[in-house]
């Protein structure tokens, strides 16, 4: 007896709710696993292409080293750009104070005392707490990186074994659908990273060139930060778009230049996000823009900054798996904006 549509929708909704609750409360356990699986899916073709020529051990070592180097380079760029910004703030505290006084004078004329409110919420004790939080967060990131690295090494070494186990399932059709879904997820993950990398490079170069044109200080640092933060869809762009006008206001002390900077950076983000990324991705990712935004907001709420990065890949993976099974294909058709490729119908071997 077939399930009614209402029953199917209810089952899927309840299942999604249970999964999301588990992800929220099990973040410390699940987050490194999911991130490691994403890295494995992206890096696996590199190991597979080398394995037949140089052996499993060497190909695994080279893949892990190259992957770790790429991730370390990205975080190093963010750290360098952030350090440049902090150093600039330290050297320009007087200018920042003067700009703050200028910008709040109008508000204080209307009985909105910004500095009084800030003094009530930001004092020496709050700064100490902030520094302690940052120190704890740094230690947490280091521990997280080590755990992810271990998972990546184990996952890459066991990838072929897992694939063989799935292929040998008693229900061969289910096994073939899972393998096909895994293959498509890997392809889409690599497409997603390719698109994000191209868009990030274009964003970084455009912001750097625009900052040079506007004679903004730290043009190189802003270009690097725009490149690195663009890997966080929407959120990274929002950070750069909000910070640049503020620093321009401190540097120039007028409202005209920050307004021009805001408009210029907004145009850059809009052109690259609305035209360049769709040109490179096309319909390969099979996910509608509203779902992209919802995924980012949802997973940012659940897992913070890493959730903002993993939100879209997780949605891509879920929709791709839904495509493979007739009972859930309607979910992929609904949320992909009509661009899903449809379920495969593998034949038993």
C-alpha cells in the first residue's frame, strides 16, 4: 500500500527536524566528521589518479599534505589580513576616536548618547572576557583541525573499502543508487569549490583594485580578506561591504567617500555573485537561490562560521541523495527549482 502525499511530507519533515536537533546538540562530534567528509569528497580524485602509479601510501600522503597546505594557506591569509587590520586600528586610535565623535554628534543632539551606552556595556572586565574567549576559541580551532586531519587520513585510506561495502549490499539497487549519489555529490562539491574559488579570486582582485583607485589604506589586506571571506557565501561579502566604508570614514573623515566605497563594493559583490558565479556553475549544482540563502542562515545558526561554509554543500548532498530514490525525488524537484536531473534507475548486475 502506497503512502499518501501528506504522510510522505510529514515523515520527511519529522526526519529533518530530528536530524537538525541532533546536529545542534551533537555539534562537537558531528561537525569535524562532516567537514572531513567534505574534504575527502573533494580530494579523493587526486588520490585515486595517483594511486595506480605510485601506490596507496604515497598517494595518500601527497593528497593529505596538499589538502592541509591549501587549508593552512587560506587560514594564513585570513590571519595576515586580520593582523594588518588590528595593527592599523592600534596605530590610528586617535583618528578612530575623532571619527566616532564626529559621527555621533548628531545622535547626541537628539538625546541618543552612544558613548554612554558603550561605556555601560564595554569596560575593562568585558575586554578581559573577550580576550579569554578568543584564546579558548583558538585552542578549540587547533584541536578541531587535528581531529579533522585524523578523520581525513582515515577516510581517504578506507574510501575504496567503504565503496565496496556499499556495492555488496543485499539490495543491489539501493547500493547502486547510493554509489551514484556519492559520485554526483563529489562532482558537485568540486564544482562548488571551483566556482567559489574563481569568484573569490575575482572578488579579491576587484576589491584590491577598487581600494587602490579610492586610495584606501591597506588595499592589499582588504583584497586578501575579500578573497578569503568570500568562501563564506553572503556572510563574507556582508562583512567586507560593512567594514570598508567604516575604515574609509575613519581615513577621510567625510561621508561622501565612505558612501562611494559602499556603492562600489556593493556593485562588485552584486556583479560577481549574480553573473560570474552562475556562468561557472550553471545548473550543475541543482539548487535554487532561496534554498542557498536558507541553508546558510540555518547552518550558521546551528554551527556558526563553519556552518556558513558547509550549509550549501550539505543541502547539495541532501538534494542529490533525494534525486536517487523515487520516494524522495519530489523533494529534489521542489527545492532545486526544477533543475534536478531526476532519479537514476540502476539495473541489478
